[in-house]
């Protein structure tokens, strides 16, 4: 077990027993991995960081069972390469793979990528989990069988917990066969309402839609519909999509190589939402009927430098300046929406409707009675 000589102490346990020792003696700890989600790894100055990257390695992987078990510090890139060698992949489309994201950090952040539409998000694929609680005890939950419902559903509890409920040490993930081919149809619309109308129409069709991204900028609105399936079927799917378009809209299929690079860059969040140096990256969730109102308010107040909607509009990714955080918070509260700052210089900062925090805090008190982990923020502070 090692730790840095910096002012902020960083523990680096080499195994689970050392991690348990840390939890017995330390106060106010926060687990970190590859630190690719900067706001989630920016704690208060009094907090001790626990770097879990030495808890790495694939534990078991049987391609015939479509399950992979790995320690929390294992890089997603290592996992993805092992799966690719057997024609399999992670259907929830993990983000920041090339930047060094880890399995434990991805689960704690609870983030899925654009191509989650076809089979579901992260919550649908975490089968079993092992973590160390605030008492320094190893706790296991879930099971490596799809229909195993015994015990408390700890995997769901730890997803999106931001390292406040326990330190994940190992997880089992369900995987699926990789699609034979991918294809993307790009369409430009005159307005966001028109784009949303067509996207909803497309998503109601029985088609293998993997992603439905909407780039809503001041000058234009572009929609990227990604299809996964048999190579021979892509052309027919594109024709069905085009058949739903008004005459004023033009759609083109991306070249295969361009398509691959485009989604590779998007999975790295190349549009700057996590790597912004001039402000904050924000993720907001919303029902489809509020997307137009939300975007209209953003435009009128000139709040966002860039806005991308994924999952057909269900998730908004914003890049905003520090001066606009308070205004965005007010807008979200007025609409009853929740969001969280995912990147920037500040620690975890929830925005908008924060009624989930008291519930999360009560769960944290039950699972961490000695308050070893950082508490959930109680209020938005600017």
C-alpha cells in the first residue's frame, strides 16, 4: 500500500485486504480511478483519495457464457480488447475508453454512451458486484445468473453512487455479440421541433436503432441515427428512414470509415464535454416533451456553448461557462429537471431538482454509519 507525498493524501491499495485497512483508519475517503470524469474526482481538501487502479485485471471471462468479471481498477480498454477478440462488446457503449476510464469508475459514475439505445444502459448489464463498505467489510451482491434475484440488489444501488456508498472492488458484466455492421444516417433539419418529430417517428419503427443523437446548435440541427445489424440489411433500413422524411430534409449515409471515426470520437466525448478547460460539462436528463422548452430557454439566455441530445432527446450534454451555472440551475429547477456537473474544476455538483439527495443521504447513513465516505451535497452552492 502506497500513498503520495502531496498535501492531499492518496492511498493506493494493492489488494482488497489493504483497502479494508484503509477504511478502518481513514476519515472521509473518496475512491478514484482513471479520473476521466474530473468533477467526480474533485473532493473537498480534507478528503483522502483512494486510487483503485492497482486493483486491476480480468478475473474470469468465458465467451460462451457472455459474462466477464474484472476488478474495479481494470481499464475499459483492456476489457473491450478482450471482448473484441471474441466478437463481443459492451452494449451500454462506455465513454472515455481511450482516455483511461476504469470499470469501477464507470459504474460509480453511472454513465452510458450514445449507442445504448439498442439494448439498454449500464444498469441493464451489471450482474454482480463486490465492494467495501464504510465499516471496512467486503460486501457482495447480485449473481452471475440472469434470473438470480436473491438478496438486496446492490449492483443497482452502486450504479451512479459517485463513490458515496462504497468502494467497488469487482464487478461482473453481461456482454453481447458485436453487430455484424454499423451504419449512420445524417439528416439536417431547419428546427429542433422538426428534428424531434422525425426522430420520435423513427424510434417508433421496429428497426435496430443503436443511437439517435441530435446536435442542436445555433446555425443548424443535425440528427445522427446509427443502425446496427446485418450488413445486407443496412441499405433497406436507411430507405425506410428516408421514407419518413419531409421533402425539405436531406439525408445521407456516412462512409463506413468516416462513420467509425465519428462514433469513436463521440465515445471519447470529443465535443469537449469532459475535457473543457473554459467551463463545465453538464449532463441533464429529461422527458421528451420538455426538450423543446429546455433548448429554447438555453438559446434565449445564451447559456450553453454546445448542446448535444442523446437517446433521442432523453439526455442533454451541455458545455457552459462558470458564469452560467447559477442560471442553468434556476432553469432546471423551474422545469423540475435534474442534472449534474460531470467535468470542470469543482467537485460533484448536482443542479436543478435535488429531491433525490435526502433519499440518497438516508441510504448512505444506513450503509456507512461511521461516515467514512464523503456525504452527498446538501444544497447547490455558488
